[in-house]
C-alpha cells in the first residue's frame, strides 16, 4: 500500500491485522468480511504477509474464524500468525477488535 | 476440573502490588531504574494491557511458533539456499544476523528491567513474556545461520559482531545500548517497545520477509515473520504507558523520548535496511522499494498510531520524509566503497537495469548518486580496481556513528553540524542528530567514534591493516564485492559496442 504522496500517507483510518500467509490468514479474511458487514475489507497480499484492513474499526469473532477454519480455534491462537496490526488492539476470549479512537 | 475463563481470574491474578514492610517504596523501586517521573503508584495501577496473554497460553502459542519455524527450516534444508541464492541475498542474511541476533539478548535485558522495575503489574506481566520472547529471538537467529558458518566465515559474525569494534557494529551498539541497556523501565517502554518495535522492527522483520519470500528463501521469511508475531504482542507494552504519562502531564517528556528513539532508529535503518532492500536483494525479487516499505510501515501505520495516542509528529518530520529519498543511497555508496570494513559482501546493485529501477523509484538518482557510480564503473572497466578503494576516512557523526553524507551532484550542499561541549568539538550529520546529543550531553559525551579513536592513536598501525585488525576482521571475513565484480561485464560490453 503506497500512495502518490508520502506526506499525506499517515492521513488514513486503516485498522486491521497483518497476517503471515497461510490458512489462518485466509480464514481471517473471510471472518473480516462476515463480522464487519457493510464495510470494505481490503487485502494487500505481500506473499510473506497479508495486510487486511478496513476503516476505523474491525471485529473478528472466534466463532466465525472457527467456522472458516473448519476446526476449533482459541482467540489467542491468532498470535501464531499475527505479525503486526494497524490501529489499536483489544483482545478478548471470543473476539478481537482493531480500532482507532480518532477518525481523521 | 472445569477451567475458569481467563477473564474471570486475570484481573485478580494481576493484582500484585502490595505495600512493602521492610523497605521503602523508593528502595523497592529506585527511580533510576523505574523512571516513573514522580507519578504515584496508584496512577500506574490503572495500566491495562491491551494485548493480554496468560502464561499457559504463552507456552502453548510459543511452542507452536517454534515448531513452525524449525519445521520449515528442516523441510527446506535440501533447497540449498546457500549454494543457490544470489550472493547479494547471502549478504542480506549476513548483515541481518550480525546486526541483530545478539542485540536480541540486549532486548531481553531491557524487558527484564521492565519486568522488575515497572510499577504497573500488567506491565510486569507483559515484560516477563517479552523477555522470554527476546531470548527466543537471539537463540533462533544464532542457530539458523550456524549451519552456514562452516561454509562461509562471514556467517560467524552472527555471533561475533557484537564483540567487535567494527564500525557498523559500533553504530548499532551505540543505538541499542542507548535505547535498551541504559534507560529506566518507563523509558525502555517508550523508546524500545513503542518507538522501535511498533515501528521500525516491522521493516526488518516483515518488509524483509516479503523480499525473502520473493527470493525463495522461505526459511528466513518464516523465521523473521514468526519473530515479529512476538514483537507485535510485547510492543504493546508502551501504549498504555504513554496514556498514563499524557494523563499525568508528562506529554512533553514522552514526545521527547519518542523523537530521540525514532530518529536514531531511522539513521540505523538507513545503513542496514535501505541498502539491503534497494541494492542487495536481487532486482527481480524486490517486493517494494525501501521508501515504499517505509511509507507502508512507518508513515501510514506507525505515525498514524502516534497521532491516535494524542502525540505529535516528531519535530523533524519533514526532514525525515525528505531524507527517505536520499540518505540510504549515500550509506550504500559508503558501505560498498569501504567494503573491506564490513563482515558481508556488499552487492553494488548498479547494473543498467537496476539503475533504471532506482531512477524510477527515486527520480534523479542517475544525476546524483549515479554520477559517483559512473566514476567507480569507469575505473572497474579500465581495470583500475585500486582506484575503487578509499584512501581516507569519512567524517563520522558523533550521534549515529555513521559517515556524514549528502546528495552528490549539482545540489551538493554538504554541511557539518558541530557542537562544542566541555572543550571537545563534536560533529553531527544533521540537526536532529545534534539535537539528540543536546538532550542529555553527559550520556553521550564520553563516547569516541571510530574516527575519533583513530585520531587518538588507538588504532595501530594507523592504516587499513591496523583498522581491520582493530575491527576484528580476519582474512576470509573481510568484505568484497558480492558478485566478484562480474556485473561490470555488461558495462565493458557496452563500451566495446560504442567503440566499434
Ligand atoms: Fe526481538
Ligand atoms: Fe522485541
């Protein structure tokens, strides 16, 4: 994700996980779409990692990830492939939330 | 036995501040080690870590991460990366491991300081896991290159570099010692975890992982992106600290610490990460330019998070954006020129196709940096290898300990930023470098750059051989052109075509 003008590249409201490539990342993309209805989910595939983001807030639910993976999943197992993220994070046993306090 | 849900016991288990009976609070938490800026204990207790992890969860997840990284390594042993990869790519690995592997142990020590001396219990928990993370990083990044040591002595520098006075190592150590080893717990949480780990480590551990995957080195790609999943968690130690500082009237101090760490990290990455992304990584495997990775990770992601916390852009932000176009080109030219003094073989990266790429990514490159390379190329074409080596020392900045360099060509405007402090004249490569020094002169004043040491007579005999011995570069370790100058053939052919 690069822009024409680097001077304004920080003027964004992007939030979301940066995942190592693999089946978990694929399940997260699906979960991001299902758990954030009406929001545009962007995926920037860098081969080693995938930047999955949307504006202002993104919620990922354990159940949705589980269903997309087709196996039981504990929310904190996300860490195995969560290399980075944009925005702030709030971690809970049944969902994880990426968000920003200020919209610009 | 039914297990309690983590959230039902986490807060109670975390409440580990009690009133000391046998010592005073100031003895339990000496200010030099805590750095709590006079903010009372109860204000630290509101600290709520956003990225929660319990010890049993930690063990399970880390085990899975290690199993993943080691099994990728085992599975790909036969891909013979060492034999098959471009020599430029091997240099990427050598520079990375040497500059970083042992620094991870330093980071473990910094995490341990937060673990012991933070007044916020949640912060102590996070730092306990962070400390174990950093031990893992050091051990893996020593173990993975070890298999290459018998094939190439430069890989021995993964372990050796930190014990030497090699110039890039002096620069690296000066930065990491400043951020990690000589700061109190609160400063570490800001300067290391927030400013460095939520920002710059992404460049070296994810941006570079993208290039590694393109280059077919999935072992390295998997290793460093796995390491970054630990960083992603423990880098969150700093965020709530910044919130507490802002809420208690210490915003200016928090900002100052970010500004120091950010600038220092930027300078180090301009010599380490810039050249490997834009010159050493084979052209066809470059996922993005260094500047584009910086835009993605540092400008769009990191600066945005600074803003969300209610902090400001570093005061030198415009200069930083400007320098993103130029600084690392000068660093690269210098590293290649002084190539006997590094523990890897720098790839020149200036064939006609690569220059086209550089011109496209950095308009004006041919008219500036390209002009210097033209002279080097002329000398190589004519067989004057001796003329492509330096005869003098560069002027080195007393903050970043890197050569002071500016854009060559028509706009050449080299400038020293001097400062006299207690009778000694210091030289800096930029206003922000000098500003860092001025924030706490006594912290830095006693340090001698490599050139200072040379002039003080500490390097004997005072010639290249003496310098190489001083820097610990043994035969077989001394750097040379990564491709053995084979890339010059295309220029020879171009000349012959022109002549005929
Ligand atoms: Fe680390
Ligand atoms: Fe770290």
